[in-house]
C-alpha cells in the first residue's frame, strides 16, 4: 500500500490550460505539503495544510490553489499554466510530535512531473 | 529565517571511497536536522535524523552528528557503493509545533565502479 500517492505521475499540457494534481496519504498524518522541484533539483515549499487548515503559503502565484477536502487529501490546482511551471511537484505528509519530544519526519510521494509546452 | 546550506555538487567518487557532504544551518531556536535521499525517478526518503545537539543519526552506513558549536550536520559514509548514487538533501525543521521543513539545494552523488 503506497503511503503517499499522487496522480498523475506525468502531465504534459499546453500553456494557458488549467490542470490539477491529486494527493492522498493513508498514514493518518495531520499535515500535508506541496513542494516544487526545479530542473536543478532545488526543492521549494509551496503550501502546508494541518487538519485541512492552510498554515504555510509561500510566495507562490495565485494561479496555484491548494484544496484539502479532508486531512488525508491535498490537491493542487493550477490555472493558466506557464512555461515556468514545468517542474516536478511533490506531495508529502508528516505527523508533528509534541513539542520537544521528537522530530517532524516527512513522507514523500513519488512526484508528478508537469511539462508545459 | 531558518535555513540550511549544503555543499554544491556534483560529487563523483569511486566505489569504496570515503564520502563527506557538508551541511551547515542557521536557526533561531533548537531545530531538528535531517538528511533525505532521492534516488532517480523517486521521491525523497528520510535517510537519518538528529533532534538535539550531539545526537548522531545513522542508517545504511551513513552518519551525521548534530554539532551546535559549528552549526553543522555533515553526512559521512566510510565506503560508498554504486547503489548510493542519488541526490542528498540536508533539511531542518524548527521544532516545537512548527511543521515547516526547509531543504538545502541538494548534492548529487555519483559512485563509479
């Protein structure tokens, strides 16, 4: 059973289109994330949700809109796609330990490679 | 804000060579530190972690010690294998109830037979 699964794995689309990437985790974690990895492997956090509530919203164009229908799902919708949106998008989840008692370990999905033509 | 800086790659080694990938951090509190590994075509996986100063994380022959005095968490392995070829990310989590995780730029390691 895949712990963090994202679909689709590959997505090729034209500039200006709207697309979504879905993520589901079966670990019972409270927190989910979206990261963007560029061609140089640089990993940048985009959003973080805790129990369906947005808690991290980095400087990301408002064409990107996360949606969390429940704490096991965090979807990413992208409007008006641009060439610069081409990247691998990773979903991750974690369970935050009580203060001072542990560490926040992320479990990642396999990634969704988006190519905008 | 809190951040990590790791040595730029790529790093190319022969099998059985000694590996060091440097990582230093900047943090206002008492962060937890991590190394994640990304094999080709896959997502990141936790390699090891340390939650407080002087802790040593270890896994699969890799080690890293949380050094507060030098704000470092260098990754080492005594004898690398071809199967260790991957991209390695140093990461920091501020701790407490802060869910944030900040990654370094990644270091690509290639091990040749």
